[in-house]
């Protein structure tokens, strides 16, 4: 399979990713309008802010850096899986 050039990738995927960025902006706008919620009050929003910084910094390894920010790096076994079934999509308590 032929590797696409940057120009070809932009042509192929720009609209889809433009839409994703607008969706993210809309989500952040809704959070800003919710008077009882602040970005600092939820660990997930802190993780999202850090991921956005990584996104802006660029580099060919940004997906790895962002995935690590949004993944639990713990290797400890949980006492009970039943209590911890929910996924948060970010790491609590400022870990990692």
C-alpha cells in the first residue's frame, strides 16, 4: 500500500478532524457555561488540559504521550474488580 504524502493526508482526513476539533471546542464551551463545574474541579478535565498541551507541542510521538496521560499506569492488582468496573478515561489523583 502506498504511503500518503502530507498533502494527500490533509485532503483525505481534514474535514473529519476539523469536525472532531469543533466537537471538542463545543464540549469545553459547555463546561465553561456550567457554573457549578470548573476545569480544576475534576481530574479528567486536568488530564484533558494536559493532553491538549501535548497536542499543541507536536512531534511524531504525541499520540503516545497523550495515551500515557489518559491511561492508568498502575501495575497493582485491585482487591475487587466489582467495585472498580467504571472507566474514567483519565488517571485520578494526579498520577502519571
